[in-house]
C-alpha cells in the first residue's frame, strides 16, 4: 500500500500567556516547562500514525482534545514544535470554505481568486467559472459584489469553489453543507462524489452515523494524546466506555 500521510512523534506547544482564543486545544492542556523554565501549553504530544491510499480517517474526542490543531498541522497551516509530518500529493483543507472571499468583488471574481488560491491553474479556473455560475444557481448575482449576497448565497459560492479540482488529501474539521434545505441534496451529492475520488480523507465529526458511513479508521484523541487508533468499531467502543459516552 502507498503511504500518503505519516505523523511521527509530532508535538505542538505554545507559550503560556499567549493569546489562545483561536487555539481550542489549549483548553485543559498540560502546562510544561523547558530547560529555561519557560511555561508552555502542550497541545499535542507524541502523535504518531500513518494513513495509506484509500484510507478514510474519522477523528473523535471531546472539545479541546486537540483535534482541530492536528488537522491544522496536517494542512500545513502551522508547523510542529517537534516531530515530522509527511503528506504526499495535493492537500485541500475545507476547514474554512469562505477563505479568500472579498465582499467588494463579484461572485465571478471571487470564484476565480478562490480557485487560484487553492492551486487551480489559470486555464482551469477560467474554464470552471460558467460551471460554478450554473451550479450555484446565482444567475445575474454571479456578476454582483458579494456585499449584495445573502449568507446562503455566499456559502453556495464558497462551497462550489472549494470543490473544484481533485486533491489527493481532503481535510475537514466538520461535515459541511451549503445553503438552505432545498439546496442540501445537491450539495450532498457534489460533496460525496468529490470525497470518494480523494486518495485520503480526514475529518472530525459529532455524528456516529457519518463516521460509520465514511470512515474505515478512527483516531481517538484526548488531552492532546492518542488514546486509540484503528478500525472504527473497536475505537468507538473504547472511547465510549472510557469517556462516558460523551459527545463525539
């Protein structure tokens, strides 16, 4: 099997006293000291696992366990404090699908820029614009500034742009939808086709049903450390029995 993702003794820490509002994994994190007596929050500690081509990994654990930080490391958004991360191929993070959208630009302009930011070539991005206009059902609003869009319209545009092309590794913090109820079925079909064609999928979810449908492996993380990793059912049972059936 071809190895696509590998974490090897990965640690991530931040200085105590720093602003941790955007670092949810720091909640309840262990405080450690280095040789110079500086205090740090140990967000992740000695994380090691690997994923092969075809793997779909579901990550479970309580809020503040370090799940989102692990995904940020895998996405390359941040670098580990220690250890090594290897990700083979093109990676796309769907952790913030509205990334890169500008209220002062039109839907068409935003779509082009968003695709280019995620690595789509100029030629491919230009060729996809009409497909995005039709799929989002934005009509004439596609050439209007996003400042005129409703929240649902903006989400449709961001969703369509994020799912252009086909990366090797897809990373999702939560399962995403787009727009109102009438649009959900269409978005679900597009997302599922997109994810099925990925080499590796990694996602966190609060839904056991989604995990059972999409994941062939599960990783349970607690207080920044891996508690269990392997087939979905036994990992779920271990988590459920030891953390009291908390919200997954």
